C-alpha cells in the first residue's frame, strides 16, 4: 500500500486539495467579502444577488454570468477592472 501525504493545512481548512483550489473561482469572492467584513446576507442586500446564489458561487456550485458579476462587484464597491482579483 502506498502512503499518501496529507493536504496542506490551508487546503484542509477549505476542504480542498491544492490542485482543486485553482478550480474554485468563488474563493476569490469569499476572500473579498470577508476582507470587507461582510456576511453573505449583507453582500446580498448590497448587491441584489440572493444569499443562496452567493453561497453557491463561493462553493463552486454556480458559475456567475456577467450581470451577476457586475452586481457583486458593485456590492463589494469594486470596479469592473478589478474583476480578475475576485473572479480569476
């Protein structure tokens, strides 16, 4: 039996293996939201995007389209030019 190495602590905290973290663009949204001290409910109120949809984007269940991205950026008080920081 071949032993496997445990994922890095940061990856374990997100429930991800490092390679899979790159496949979750919603993590950028979560980081930006938390950096501003906002809950999903607060971002929902500021952006007009339902909190369940925000949760789905952050966990990788949903992939946002341009209109939703614009609303979320507005709710985070970011410009479209800063989109790559939130949605790589």
